C-alpha cells in the first residue's frame, strides 16, 4: 500500500511540475485571454492561441537540450520522423524531450517504488525502458504508415495511367491523383502533393521523386521512382511504363499474400502445442496418473 501511495504522489508531483513548466513557457495565459475577452478586449483571435502540441514542445525543449545529438543521429532521427509523417521542425525537439522525460519518469518510479533499491539492475532497466519506448512507438508508426502507402499505391497507379492516357502530363496527373485520393488514402495524397510543390518550386523532377522515395521509405515507391526517372531520361511512354509497373506491383502483392498465408501454418504450431496439446495431455493422462498414484499409495 505504501508503494502505491508513493507512486501516486510521484506521478502527481511530476504532472504538476510539467504543467507548471508548460504554463510558464506559454506566452499568453488561457485564463488571462478569457478575462480579456470578457472585459471587451477581443483583439486576439482564437487561432492566435498556441496549440497544445506547441505547449508540450515548449515544455520539453529544456529536456531535449539535455541529450546531445550528433549530426548523423539528428539526420537519421529527422528521417524517421518524416517517414512517420511528422515534418514539423519542432518534432525533433518534442521527440528528444519525450525520450528524456520517459527516462526520468522510469528512474523516479523505480526509485520511489523501492524496486531499484532491492535490485540495481531494475533501477537501470526502468530509465532504459522509458528512453527506448518512444523510439519503439515511432517505428511502429512508420510501419503502419508505410503499409497504408503500400496498399494505396496500386489504386494511385491506375488513376495515374488513366490521367496520362487522357492527355495530362505527369505533373498534372500526380496532382489530379492527389486530389482524388485525398479521402481514401490521405498519406499517399499528401506525398504526391509535396512532390508537385517541389517541382513547382524549381526542383528537377528526378530530385523530387528521389525525395519522395526517401520520405516514405517504401520499396514499391522506390521502384516506381526508378521507373519514372528512367522513363523521363530515355523518353519512353509514361503510360506504358506505369501500366507494366502496376501489373508487377499486383503480382508482388499477390506473392506477399501467398507468403503470409504460407507462414500461417508455422505460426500456428506454438499456440497449438502450448494451449491445445499440453491441456489435452493432462486431460487424457491425468486420471490414469491419479489412479496409479492412489494404487501405489494404498499398497503395503
């Protein structure tokens, strides 16, 4: 009971300190704005108020500076955040500060609960778990986003082929596909919009396509970019190249489904052994062992 009370007190203190830091870092107080609005000062609009995420970023900024990062580590982390869909410049600060905060929280829980005193290994394991957990969640977010992009790519290629055969250029076709897929596949639609914006800003098409492959990290997108760059370089038919590539993607998709189906039988073996065969063993042979035990126990 004392351990539970200590954990609750520690979490309460951490939450109060965190909220106080967020409020202190916020330029304008919400309560002050409400009082000013009641007093007739309506000069500040509702959209000028800092968002909740910005407040967390401002509160985590000092914690992010406590972890020194090299240039290579910063670039790789930024790339992972971009692949997960977080392109804001402050996302790196938020992510780094969250890792430091998780390490401090794990250390405090292990220390106040008394686990770390009895086992120094757990005292090191708690902060390590809090430090690694945000990276684990980030990788899961990357995989989920890449899966959604991979599933949306065949539909996008079909629409692109239709647009190109209707007479649109590749740039206009990508923009049209991005508009059509806005509700069904927002991730891929956003990536196509970014490609179009980069080309409008003056970047060569090949460079914009390579940036698309780097931002997503999907192998199918990388192969599509290679096909489009070769088509643009050699002057071949874009529609024909996209049609052939779409057919190959569907073949690879079917092969992946067959591979997953073949793995299902192997994955079912451990649950069958643990949850079916072992209980069946006890149910079938259990009464016989009990009877043998009683027989030898009653023997002189």
